[in-house]
C-alpha cells in the first residue's frame, strides 16, 4: 500500500537490462527537496523510490543536529512515489510524492511520520499527505470492524449490520478518491488515485422472470475494462507499487491459465503500452511480461514467452535490447519452440534400450506415452523415478500408457545399477539411452538442462503435458480422455 510507513527489508535489483534502461536515465534539470525530521540527527538519509515491488535509492543527504537535510542535484527526477529512508532507524521510511514540482519542503517527526507531516511549496504533496492520513484512519476503522465481525460470526443479524457499516465506510473512501480525481484533474497524483479505483460493474442482464441470462457477464465486463483507469502514457506509475501489481493480478487471476488464452492477452496488454507513446512504460511492460512468462510455473507458459520474444524482441521492436541479449534470447527460443504444448514431440530415433534393442519414440504404440528424462546422480530423480514406476504399476498402466524413460548420461554401469536397485523393469516401461554413440540431440529438442523432466504425449505423439510432477499425470490424462469423449469443451 502507499499510505503507511514500512521498513525496507532488502534493496534487490531487477534484472540489469531493465533497471539500466528504466531507472538510471537522467536529463539536465534540478531538484531541491528539503526535509526536517524531528527525532533524527547527525546521520544520513536516503532518497529512494518505488519501482513496482522493488525499491531503489537515488540520492543521499546528511542530516544535521537539528534534523535538517537537503536532497539537491542537477539531475532529472522522474515522477513517482518516493521514500525518505532512515538507515539509522533500521531503514524505516516515509513516502512523499514527486510530481512536476521538484522544489518543496517536508517536516515531520518520528512519533508519526504521516500524521505529523507539514508540507510547504507543493500542493500535490499536501493532497497526498491528506490522503495518507485518511487512509490510515480508514485502515484502523476497518481493522476494528473486522475484529468485531469475527467476534460476532455466530450472530447473523449483528454480522449483517457490521458488513453494512464496512460497506458504507468503503463507499466513503471511494467517494473521497473520486473527489480527488475530480478536483485535481491535471495532476500526477490524480492519475495515481484513479489507477487505484476499481471500475463499477453493472448488474448482469436478466430475463422477464428475473433470472440471470449470462452468468459470465460481470467477469467479462470487469476483464474488458480492467485497465480503463490506468494511464499507459504515464511513466510515473512505474515508480509506484501500482502498475506492476496490476499487471501481475491480471495475468494471475483474470485470464484462463492456458497458453492459447495467455498469448493474445499478453499481446493485448503490450500493444496498449506500445501504442501509448511512452517508451518507458512499453519497455517495462514487455520486459516484465517476458520475464513473468519465462519464470512461470504454469504448464505451457513458455509458449507465451516465445510469442513475446518473437513478436516484440526478435523483430526489432525492442530497439533497446543489445546484440548479446538478443543472441541469448534467440537461443532460448530455439530451445523451447520444438517442445511447446500442442506440437508433435520430436522423434528420438534408434535409442539403445537396456535390453540392447533399438527403440524410436514415434514407434511406441500406446494411447499415451510418458517421456521422462533422468539421471541416477540427481537427488530428485532418485525419488521421482521410483515414484513414477509405482504410479505406473498402480494406475497409469491400465490407462493405456507406456513409459519412454531416457537416461541422460553415458555411464552404462551407473545406469544398470540404478535400474536394478530401483526395480525399473516392467512391461510397457522402455529404458533407453543415447549411448554409447550420442546422436539423438535430445537435449536440444527437449530443452533438457536439469532432471527429471516429464512430458506427456497423446497417441499421435502430440505434447499435451510438459514438465509436470508424477502426481499430476493421472489427472491430466483423465482430463484429456474427458475431452475426447466430449464431456469437456
């Protein structure tokens, strides 16, 4: 939130190629922010700012025996919510606003930074402080009502009364925020407040009997208008906790977590940023979502990563990306592309079996094939591979499944010992390796940089699951069977 004092636990960097481009840019301009903090003296204070979930220090000033300090430089200070940080008080900070006016003074004290703050020379900071005070009081009231609600959870009448009071207090908060936007339409702070206001969702349409016609109406309306109150042309929102949180919530909660849904959604949001005309917002949005989907644990989201890379980086639109980064990104895309969900799994031909016969992945005849890569020295493999065998014997085998288990190393004795110790011999379980003369390029085709890795293939060897746990295989296959029978659309 942006209205309470906090402590900085750590100053972590975003990945360098974002922060270097978005945070350290400077122009010839001047700022002068005078600060007086009663209760702090003869030390230093930092000036920092929010950047999404992270916080960054941009200036340092000495604070004298009377608590006075001045942040002053011939450097452009971008709009945003800034922090006056006190390292002598365990990195405690209070927030101020930097809008178009870069010269003002703040006085406060350690008893209560917000309630005791006095602002001179800047109307926006005065409005911001009044908002902080209001929100501090609002939070205290809501916490008290929540405790009261918990104490009356077995009293329906009293609970309803408390909820009505909470709704009224919340309505007053929204009215206050709308009033700020109305009375200060051209200010940076109005854009901040507007971005915090949820859109009004109309009632769903009903038939003549009062029955809801479209149960998904309100969800679709909210999703369609989710970004209405966000000004994508205002790069100052990047230096608040708001913009990044909005992006993350949208992709965490508002969309169907499947690549076919996420790809157009990511393109829609990045295009909004691109067309806003603000290059910093565009840079942040596209780079943040590239990282978001690359590191996501959602199955298949690497396809969204590939889509963003191809649509925005590898075609030259991300003009700030240097040659080294683009080369690494191209390599990453080439590793992921062959094994995206929905693709036919690359064939692994003439893999030598533990029985010294030769097997090819595409020649395995089964309704479903589990393709698993492992190595005996991997601690996780030692647990997961026997677990997969047990699950195969108990439930998977009867579902028409075969296992194509690929040993990823080149020590046959190690492989044989592992198979014998873990009892990995079973009809329909095919043990293979790429030795003694490696030729299959399985690491390139399946992006094998760690183990174990499990893929699930249908009868046509199309990839329907990837990098999933043993415990999820049965549910995935039963889901696919329901789709085949037309029970799920």
